C-alpha cells in the first residue's frame, strides 16, 4: 500500500491524520479489502477503495513448490518485475524473502538475478507490499532481504520498510539484511537503532577468488568488509551471518575451509553454507560429501557453521534463482 498516496487522499478528503494509521493497522493484519476496515466510515472506505489500491504491486504469477515454498512474481506500476518468496519450515516458521530492487546492478557470476536487466530501487511501500501479499495468506514471523537486488544500495527505503514490519508480526530481531559487502550500507546499519541481523555474502576466503566470483570485491575488498562487520558486531552485539555458496571445485576445497576459519572470528561470525542452486551460469554445486567435509573442517576449528536448507528449487524460488521468469 502506497502510504504517501494514502495520506494525501485522506488529507484531500478532510480526514484526521490518525486515519492513515488505522488503515495501515488493518492492512498489516492481512485484510483483503477496505470493506473489512470496520472502524472507518462506510463512505470513506468506498472512496479509498477507488483511489488507493491495497497493493502498489500487481501480481503476475504465483507458484508453489513441492516443499510448500511459494514464489510470487509482481510488476510495479511502471511495469518493472520483481519476485518474493514465502518459505514454510517444519518448525512452524514462516519466512518472507523480499526483493529490494527490480533486478540487481551487481553481476555476481553465479547468481541469476545479476543476469537480468536492472530496473530500479523499490520503494518502502513496494517492499512492504511483498510481505503483505503473503500476510494475507497466513501469519508470517521472519523476513530476509535476500530476494532480488542489493538492499544496502537502497538502505533508506529498506529501513523505512523495516520500521513497519513489526506491525505484520515480524520483529526486528527476526529480520535479516543480506549484503554483497556494500560498506557504506553496513556502516549505516550499524549506526541506526533497530536490532536487525546483518548477513554478509562472502563466498570466497581470499581477495583474488572473491574478485573473480563477485566483481564488487574490487570496489569493497573482503578485508575491509570484514572489518566493517567486526565493528558492526562490536557496536550492536549481534553475530554477523556469513553466507557461503558452495561451488564445486571452485571454493569448496579443504584449504578454503582452513583459510576461512583463519579470517573469521568465531565470536563474531556464524557461517551458513548454501548449496548452489542451478542457474544458467555454468557453475556446478559442490557434492553433499564436499559440503559435509567443508562443514566439518570449519566446525573442528571452532567455527559455528550450519548448512542452509534448500527451499523452492523446483520452481526457481531458491537463493540466486530469482530472475523474473515467473
Ligand atoms: N544482494 C544481496 C541480497 C541477495 S541474498 C546479497 O548478495 O547478499 C541472495 C543470496 O543467495 C546471496 O547470498 C547470494 O550470494 C546467494 N546466491 C546467489 N546465487 C546463488 C545460487 N545460484 N545458489 C545459491 N545461492 C546463491
């Protein structure tokens, strides 16, 4: 819901300011129409129904994976595509994975989003609309900024959206912003007050390999990003999650695990190994055996480490597969 438009329409109708918050509260609870907003005068409900759509995004297609994961493809009012995913876990967790941009200007070699055309930054309302879409289906309690785009390149809108996520049932502590290592964004996240989790997509334990996989490393080298993460932990007292996509024969050898354990302070970082999800990039995922050996090598060295559960791969909804192809 475009909250700026809502406020303007309410002002034009001569309504008091608190009406905007009333409408928002209903929207955040997952209502499907103005008709359900029973503490609003009937005339106003009709007027708003004509002028302020419940969502600024149009749903183009939606699919459900065998594991219950749902992926929605939306378009903005100007026709830019973006995707969002609802992950359902056995323990009851419902996690919404949202996009911060239509496409992505960065070109990480293994990621499908980097191959599509970059559209633009999404507004806070467009980000919230993705979460609201799933909230209208069922209660949600986690949010990860791991969809399309680099959230730290659009941090103001991302944080404005975060401020409102608790109204949907998603606390700041259950919200994670993932970054390629965009240092100005990490510093800005450190400086603000919401206890949001920081995740860093590392993917290589040394500068040369990382630059090969992620061109952004030339601009913000691994060494400097890790320093910004350590500072984040010092100030915010929350562990930084490291994402490490397992590419067969590329970054999954024993020596990589050893090097990784040397550059990461186990008091600051927790590693999440991500099985590679197929894209057109030409990489191959590490074998389950290689992933397990890598995990064990880190664990032996005292490094907290888990392997990420793959969700939604059969509908191209898994990490790195979002490319607005429906
Ligand atoms: N731009 C931000 C937010 C996207 S998060 C970031 O990169 O952190 C999406 C996560 O999926 C990132 O960790 C990304 O590196 C990872 N990823 C990209 N392509 C992937 C693939 N093919 N398989 C598994 N993970 C992938």
